[in-house]
C-alpha cells in the first residue's frame, strides 16, 4: 500500500513540475525569438536606405524611377560611377577626393601633435590658473562653427589664406584642440608617472620624455583621435563651403553637393555619394574599436 | 637644454593657446561686437537682435498659434527639432542597445545602425532626400504596397511635410550615437545587481525600471547633452535638401545665419544680424551644456 501511495504522490508532485518547466522553456524561447525578429526587422530600417543608394548607383535612371526594389528589368551599369568620377570636367569628383585627402591628412596630424603637448602640460604640471584654463579650453567645444565664421572669413582673406588649404587646415586644427585636449588629458592622467620620473632622474628633458615615453604609451588613444578627426574633417561641409571657393579646389563634400543639382540624376548622385562616404566607412570598419571608444570616452567625460 | 618645471608647461601650451586665440577666441569676441553695431559701425545695442525677431524667417509664431503648417521661423523649427528628435532618438537608441545585447549578430546590426554617425551629413541628407522622393523613394514605395498610395508624394517638397520629414530622417541618422553610449553604459552595470534582483524574484520589467534605467543616468545625461547640441547646430542636411525652403519651412538658425552673411545679395546681406543669430545660438549651446555639466557634477 505504502509503495503505491508513494508512487502516486511522486506522480502528482512531478507532473505539474515537468509541465511548468517545459512551459517556461517554451516561453523563454518565444521571447528570444520575438526579440530576434524585432531586432533584425528594426535593423532593416537602417539597412534599406543604404541598399537603395547602392542599387540606384548601378541602375539607369528609368529603372530607379520605377523603384530600385523592382527587378522586372535589371540592367546593371557603371555609368553613374564614371560620370560622377569625371564630371564636371573642370573639377571632377576624382579631383575633389584628392583635395579632401590633401586637407584631411594635415588637419588630422597637426592638431593631435599640438593637443598632445597641451594635454601633457595640463596632466603633469601644476601652474597657477591651470584648472580654470583647462575648463575654458574644454568649454570651447560647444562653440558652433557659425560663431567664428565671419571673423575667420575676413581674417583668412586679410592674411591671404582664403580659398587656400592652409587656412582651412588651420581652422580645422583650432576647432579640434578642445575635445582632443580633454580626451588626451584624461588618458595621460591614468598613465603611471613612475617611468617618467625615473627618466627625469636619468637626466631626460621633458620634451624627450614626452615623445620617447608618453607618446608611444598613448598610441591607443592617438588611434582613436586619428580615426575620429580624419572622418570629422572629411565629412565637414560648413568650413569648406565658406573658406574654399574655386571649383578646382573644392573638397569631396562640396563636390557631391554640387552633383545634386536642381534636376537630379539619381544614378550619378547615388554613385557620387557612395564614392564620398566609402572613405569614412572604411576607416570606421578598419579602426572600429578605437572609433567607438573615442566617441564614448569623448562624450562620457565631455 | 633642460627646461625648468615652470617654463615647460607654458612652452607646451603655447601652440594651443596661440591657435585658440587667433581662430576661436578672437573671432568669438569679434562676432559679439559685430552683433552690437550696424553696417556703419555705430553701436546699436540689441537693435540687430530686435531685427532678427522681426524677421519671419527667424521668428514667426503666428502660423503656429493659428494652427497653420510651417514656416514658424528658424528658432521655433530648432525647438521643434529638439522636442521631437530628442525623445525619439533617445528611446530608439536605448531600445536597440537593450535588445541587441542578447541578439545573435547584434554587433553587426550595431555597426550598421552606427553608420549614420560615420557618413558625411551631406551624404546623409542626400540619402534622406532619396527615400522621400515621390516615384523612386522607398517611403512612397512602402505606402503604395500597404494601400496608402494616395498619400505618396515627395515629402521634402512641401512646407507642410518637410520639417517633420527631416526630423524623422535625422532620428535615423543620430540613433547610432545614443545606442553606442547606452551600450557602453549597460556594460558598466555590475552583473551582481541583476543577479541579486533575480534572487529576490524581481520580474525583468521591474528590474529594467528599477536597476537598468537608474544606472544609466550618467549615460542619459551625456546623450541628452550631445543630442541637443547636435540639434541646435544642424546645418548640412537642411542645406542639401532644400536650402531651408520651400518658403523657409525647413529654415534653421545655422542656415539663416549663413544665408544672411554669405549668400544674400546686396541689401539683404547683413553680417550684423547674422552675428546676432550666431551669438544667440552660442548662448543656447553654452547655456545648455553648462546646465547639464552642473547637473552631472551635482549628482
């Protein structure tokens, strides 16, 4: 009697439990599947416009007008790319891409060097008004480009640097300093000082310590700065628009803006857009870790 | 040559201070000065500011009060931008950050969403214009597919629709930022907190509101600050799509400033009202940033 009783108890006790566990499992699975479906369909919203511009760049205008998502007829063409690359003949997009490279490389490395020196000074030395000065420099980050552009426009004309890359590079340099100094000072202040102190005792000068010890140790931070600053300068439109006027000197953002005229051939505009945006996208994917770290660190502490 | 401990910091700072003084500080002071004088160089106090508030392109609340479609003026448009874009982009960024944490391929989706922050805003504007075009735009293609084809139109061509079309489009562009900052914030929350909540039998809904959201407050302050500054400074997208038109319906402060200073002809061109707009914009950005930093320090 006792045996059967125990087994019925066991059955009674176990059955609902097993059921519950299975139900729970099924529910968890349902939620996981739901989350996956939701996430992937949300991501479609971000993928589709990019897909559209890629499709438009390789299809003739008649097919784009019918909707790039219709594939009844599909005649891939590279006409958009060749047209965008070579037109207008006096100042083609190919020239503008080269110009952007010529502007972006010095506008990336000059401010990083200047900011590193300044940030090192803020991080390692005590001097009167240091914290106030640092706060002032950091606050300049929030200044809109429009607040300086009229005086900068006249200044560059007066010193012969208007419509000249040197002027544009100097303005980009100055505007990059506040956030780069903030970023680098935060990085320098977590570097161990012992190595620097030892080098100092051995008789190394501050400048030597700076470029022999501090800069090499800071390469990860500098990689973030290079990625972000190059993309920032490449993407800039406002400073270029106001400081560069000659068609043959125009940078990539100006050139793609002028492809986009009153009557739009989407095939050419899409191809030009891809040529111009492929550079920052490539840098982002190549240096993704540094890029994202720069955005997060720069803003979390900013 | 060995430099002393007092001379070195100064020497290291000289290039920074020189560049900032010539290309940032002096121009700021000069812009403020320009905003206070007229074309003859006579001091006019706040006259230029009065003038921009009398300009319909900058300040036109009548349409809003009468419930008419835009233009409401650049200042109000920037305000609407903040009111609509800020909650939407924060919410979608937070949602994606939370969802994508446990999704297979989440890292890939994050990279794609973040592309909006990587591409030039000029190209971002072209992409937006393309999705809204009447025949070739995917938005209208979608409307036709779901049977709302009668609504299909070039959304960026009409004063009634362009402002909201651009605002929603910039949510698409900017969501990557809040997503990335919130993702970093989520990683910073110690897992013990969630485990303790689980042991106490808290539901995941409750855990989200009682642990995740409060722990993300620093991230939220950052996202709000940077997003509002971005909304106030928006320029490229508006420029490339309609240059503030049609009929000023997408005009924003930065663009009006640029048009008055550099593009208007003869009589309409005015460095002084343009400087007044720039100064107001700067007061808004600095004021807001200072307020948020103050809140951050306080908490």
